[in-house]
């Protein structure tokens, strides 16, 4: 797969993102590494929870 295109000023010579150039993006990528697909998992958990809650009220 290809890496997302970033301006060349935000990449080091090795093709890695330089944390000094863009600390916000670096922090966001670090958070994604610690908890991959967090938003998707929360969406699925909330969906299952709401489904169970609706099922509990119906039956």
C-alpha cells in the first residue's frame, strides 16, 4: 500500500514523518497506534448496545 501523500517538508529523508515539523499529526498517529480503529469500535459497541436496549424494551 502507498503512504498518504504529505508535503515533502513534513517528511524526513527516510520517508518518515518528522515529529518536530507537525507534532499534532505525530500525536494523532501515535494515538492510532495505541488504539487502532477506536472510532469504528466505539460505533459498533454503541450500535450493539442500542440494539440490545431496543430488544429489551420490546420483549
